[in-house]
């Protein structure tokens, strides 16, 4: 029987079965002590290599994060694809977190140049489960948590859904610019060749067309698109 190289887990026990993480045996990253809180879907004898879809997804996170002034430590598109972010106070900006979390899907959509928010049904599902504490570590789970933080402790469900949608709209507004699509694809191609890229190199690749903090308001340190 072949030795298990990694396991594929659901994002959380209550979430959609297609929201999964590939957990390399003995590996940990910036997602926390456990890469996923959900049940094991399958085990794999070999570690997955980088795919174009995963490269686009992580490049989307990297480019929009760079544009919003977030420092990258590393990006990988193989095994457990993720961006490792440097610590920073911008983590507390909830709308920023929604936009950057959603930008992985933006990266994937950039191949077709067709951008859209998730459906109202999906929004409601994630918002409701976040309120009940039934969330995992996938992008949409983290977006839902950030939406409730944005809306406030006494907020209604409708306000949380509105924040969830606004964060997505910010990411779409940024990513539909041609220079952003070019940066996403440039970084994705580099990830396909190298699989893992250190933060300094990732920033250099992105900065060919996008300056660091391009979408940041200096006074408030939030994306310009957030301004009223």
C-alpha cells in the first residue's frame, strides 16, 4: 500500500464538499495550526503539482494584495496552494480582507475576462454559517467572517450580506483593469514554472505594471474603491 503524501479535506464539516484543502503530511502554513477543520475527502500517494487554475487563483490573491499594500512572504501553487502574508495591521480592515480573499476567484475568472460575484444563495449560506460559527478556512468562509466584522456586532443579516457583496465588488472593480489582468497572468506563468515564489520576487513581477499600494488611500489605508 503506497504511503500517503497528503490528504484532501473539506474546508469545514458544514460547508460545500468542493471547498477542500490538500494537506501535505507534516506541513503547516499561515492558515494556522491545522490546515483544515473538515473531514478527509480522499488520500493521495503523491503531492499535486501546480495547475493553471491554482496558479491564477493564487496570483489573483497576490496581485490584489500587493495593490492594497499587503506584503507577501511567499506564494505557492503546488500541493496546498496559498499566499503567505507578512503580518500587518491591515489584517483588521474587514472590507480589505473580503476583497483580497475574493481575488483568488477573480484570478481564475481573468482567463475568461468575465467577472461576477457569487450567487445570493451562496452569500446567504456562508453568512448564516458564519453567524453560527460553522466556518472553515476557505476564502468564502473567511469573507463571511469579515463581513460580520464590517457590519458590526449589532448588525442585521442584510448588512452583513451587503458588506460581503461590497468586498467582492471592490475586487472586481480593481481586477477588471487590463494592467491588473496582465499582472495576474504574468505571476501565474511564473508560478507554473517555479511553483513557489518568494515574496520579494512576487512583488517585483507584479510591480512591472502595478505599483505597491496602488489602490490604497494613504490617509485611511484602505482600497480607494472603499471610499464613499
